[in-house]
């Protein structure tokens, strides 16, 4: 796994950064992703995620997480991967508002770690093609998400 964490405003401490790395590795292992899989996580302020949401999604409000997938499923990499099996797979970027994660933790009466874990796993699943728009897809995605979180010790 190649995980790059951007935490320029020091919104989480180094201990929690290490915790994030372990959770991401655990999630990658559960999803059986290639060892060369790449991901970037950006921890940002509420104002910054609001700005990103407005600019790229035309939604004028802050949110907890925004995912930008490198490969959205329209262009298949199967042929290239069959020719170069060790080619790194870049999932994309997650932008996470630590302030909103904290607000959600309080609103839902979860620990901060549970809510941060939920947000990270949720984003990783989106970057791997999972969605929750249709009820049947939501059942699959949320079921997998809860399985991963529970196995990691982050039950509700």
C-alpha cells in the first residue's frame, strides 16, 4: 500500500495518522487490493471542504468526505494490468473535514475514532466503485463497510 497523508494544518496528531495508516491497510487487505495500490488522504478544514464541494460538485455546503477517483470505471485498465501486473493502481484522493467528522461523532453519539473510521472506509469503498444510490447497492456497500469497521474494532 502506498498511502500519502496530507495534514498541513495539523488537524490530527501523529498518533492518529499512524492509526489511519493501519485502518487503511486493514481495509485494503479486506478488499484484497494489490500491494501496489495508492491512495491520498487530505485532512482539511470545514471551510476548505466547503470550497471543494462548491467548485467540483456545485454543492454549496460543507460535507465530511469527498472522493475523487482516478479510474471511474469508464476506462478499463484490464489490458494494461494484464501486460504489466505490478503496475501501481492509484485509487485517487479522499478529502476529509476533521471538523465535520467531529460534529458527526457528537451528533451520532460515536467516538471520534469510530466516525473517522467510518468516513475513511466509506470513502475507500466509493473509490473502489461501491455506491449507495440504489437500495440494493446501499445494502451491499453499508454491509461491507460495517463488516470492516466491526472487524477492526469500531462497532457502533
